[in-house]
C-alpha cells in the first residue's frame, strides 16, 4: 500500500497522528445527531477505501495500529468529559480493525465489526446529551449518584458502557476474541492490554457518574418509552453478538 492510498484510510480508520482529524471534528460538532452520524459512517468510509488486495498490507501497520489503540486507551483513563471519552474510545476501537485486516478477515466481517464497535458509542452519545440537557455538562466527578436521581438513565448507561468496553456477550467482545485467536503473542498482549484499559476507563466513568448518594437535584428521568427503545437496541446488540459468535468463531 503506497502513501497516497494509506493516508485517506489512516484518517478514517484512525492511526496517530491522522486520528486527530476525527477527534477534532468530533469535539467541534457537539450535536448528538452529528456525532452519531460520524460514529456510524467514519469507519465504514475507511473500510470502503481499503485496497482490493488487503493482504498486501505491511506488518508495520499492525504495530502502528497497536501503538495508537494503546495510546488512546491510556488517554481514556484521565478524561472527564464524556463526549471526548466517547471519541477516544471510538479511535482506540477502530484501530483494532487494522489487526482484523492483517488477520485476513473478510470485508463483511469488517463492516459488522465497525457496527459492533460504533452502535454502543452512539447510545452513549445520546445518553450524554440527556445528561447535558439536565445538568449542563457531562463530566465525571461534577455530580454523582445518577442511580438515585435518574435510575432508568443510569441502567441504560451501564449496559451501553458494558457493550462499548467489550464485555461478554456483546459484539465487541467477540470481535476482540476473534482477533486474539490464532494471533501472535505480541498481538495477544496488545489486545489484552487494550481490554484492560477500556474496562478500567469504563469503570472510572461509571463511578464518576452513577455511583453515589446524589446531590438532591429534582430532575426528570428519561421516559419509559425511551427506556424501552434503549433496551431494544441493547437486545439487538446481544443478538448481533451471538450472530458473530455463531457465524465467525
């Protein structure tokens, strides 16, 4: 793959420093619909731009992707802004598609993988928008105890976070597992390290938003209808995870 072909793909399947393009745009366009569209379409464009002969990818791209995914995994731990947190997790996750490419996964697998990573993040974007509407900002540590003040939103947030951080049996878990199976010890170490960083960062975010006694604010929780819509999306993700498990592993 020459530089002319690599650079556009490295922007949409973000490799550092080209990853700053996505994160700058994601921070600038703060409306949840714009962010949801970016999360859905960005990696799909990158996959579409891949060369026909994906097996020609050099080995050093896998190393580049590994460094990028770990870099953004570490940055997740220190981020308090939920919007930036989602953007960094997206970048870290999409880098793993390079490992799938290097492992010889099909185009269809890559598209399903991109959706498996992105859909939970879209749910988190919408949840962050709810929090910003009621509290003015979605920052960890700024307030706590959402489980007390907004139990329905908190429950959806926890499940969306589990789906986003590759918890069994969500799609991202099987995508990670498939990348590990048959890989070199170096790739296995990278995947496990990223897995640990995501879990750590997710637990930190949940602790800063959901855990606590609450500050006594009188806020309205999301409606039961919207709650069921989120539950339906979570069920769809679970079914997608079982499909990936049954059809690909």
